[in-house]
C-alpha cells in the first residue's frame, strides 16, 4: 500500500450498492473507467473545484474494497452523518487509514451488529474479535507497557512506529482474505469513480 492510502472493505452487500451508498454516479460506475483514465473535474477560474475524491475499487471473495489516497476515507467521515453509509445488520465493514486530517491513524470495524468499534493504530478494538486476533498476529498491536514509565512507552512507540501501518494493512488483508495487486494500484489500472467528500 502507498503511504496515504485508506482502505475500506465491506461484505454482505453488492459492490455497486456500496459505491452508490458512498455517492458514486450510476453512469460513471457503469463505465468501469480505470483510475488512470478518470477525469477529475476542475472548477472554472475563480470558482471552487467540485469536492470529489477519485477512488479505486474492486472485489475479492465476499468483499468489496475501496482505496482512497487523500489521507482519509469517505465511509469513515460520513457513516455517522449520512444514512446511506450506515452499516445495516449483516453488513460488515472494516476500515483503516493514516487519517492525515484528523490524527491518529485509525481502524474501524462495524461487524454487522449495529456497532462500529474503533482503535488507534497499535491497539485492537477491545472486542476480542477475529479482527483483533488478526491485528495481534500481524504485530499491529503494541504490548501493554508499564503505565508508570512514560519514557519507555514513548521510546517503544518511536522504535516500532515505522512498521505499524504495514502491520495494520497486513492484518486487515489477512482477516478479509484480501489480495490486491500493488502494481495495479500504482499503475492506476483498477476501476474508479468519483465520490463526493463528506465532512
């Protein structure tokens, strides 16, 4: 994964249905334009550009995945405000982002029971779920360190911070049994749509 990419995975619903819930245009979705060929609109001089985000997407097994490279993700910024983005029962959503605009980096897991659990990178969601197990197995959960020695905690985080994002994305890939070709992502060969930004 590239450094600023956010990953949202969903299962229990159709891929097009999930993208439409995020705000994708039906005609654009039907066209299946590769990311490298997607034209992002620019506003006329003196006028603001449309607030849209180009995303790449695909499916793998039961999962649809959406990749965004603006430092956050549409689903995570909108699911609490936009009714169509809320996960319904039996719809599972897993999300990871570096969260550049509103740190810290986050993992959110909506397991399909009406809840959405979140954790900072380096932690699990505290739900003893299969996702939490995958995060621990990938080394994405820092061990508990003595609360009385803040310097030790800071030193540990500084030493291991560089590998953390890779461990989180690896854990989610393992949990979702997800395989995304990094060369296709970097080349912009995956299908894409424009999604309105939600703030």
